[in-house]
C-alpha cells in the first residue's frame, strides 16, 4: 500500500507511522529522517539542503521532492510506503501525483489524524525532557515523573524545550492550518481521505487506522 499520513503537530503521527508501517510491512518514510540521512551522508541533495538551512532559509520544495523521489525508488519501497511529513503543501502533493503517475503508481489512502486543538496543545506543552538524555521523555499529566522535575531513569533535570511551549505550539498549528491542511481537501477530491480520531489509547488509534485501510481496500 502507498499511504500518506497527515495530521497536526501532537496528533501522534510519528508513533502511528511507525506502528502502521511495521504492521503493513512497508517502509516509513519521514521527511525529518530523509533530511538527516542526506545531510549526514553528505549526498548532493543533503549538501544543497544544508546550504539553505545554514543560511536560515526554507529548503525549496524541489529539494524535498527530490529526496522523497530517491527514497521511494529504493528496493524496499517497491511494495509500498508510508509518507510522514510529505507532502507538506498542495504544491508538493501535486508534485507527488506527477511523480507517481510517471512511475505508473498511485496512492491508496490518505490517513488524516484528527485531534482537538486544545488536546494537541496539552500533549505538547506538557512534555518534559531529560537534560542528560533526550530519549527520556515525560508528561506532566499523562506520564509524570515520580518526583517533579527529576528524571526517573537517571536523575537528570527535566525541562520544557522551547519548541514545546504553548505559544510555539499554537504558532506551529497556525502554520499547519495554513500550509498543510489544504492538502486534505486536495486528496478528498480524489476520494482518498480517511479521517481517524487520534484521541484515546495508542493501540485504539492504530486499530481505527487499520480498519479504515481495510475498508478502502475492499
């Protein structure tokens, strides 16, 4: 299956993308991972992307699209893939359609993870990360540490990252509504969108997504 995963920051895209890709046995293609891999491997695309980033500029769509194209052409993606973070706007969605058409492929589904804005803000703004190891993540409401401000794992100080502040989260949501959300209508016109409630237990959200894919496959 060829799937695009869409949703606002804090909707759980990363978690669901990993779980769905594993269940469906297709690669999870994340824009963030693509950028990190190309930059660390110093590919031509990676060098180009880094030149824009170092200058404080946005990486042009054509560079992102070229990275995605290169990844989708790898052997492990022959049977399908799950795109997470791409396309990010209608221009990228149109470019993806053109690319797939050239390769005589098409998308099977677009999963739209939907979560109330206040819930999204609560999820992100409540995160606390260990200064010693950023893999140790807690949440003031959902997974609080045993001792406030102290990591259960190593005793390090827990802090709120700048990009997790409520003000920053609301700005990120505004960007999502302006730039990315329009691709949902773009794909609805193609009959590809399945809206998934992204609230509740993680397992339940995964089940809803898989059920939606089964219905689309019938």
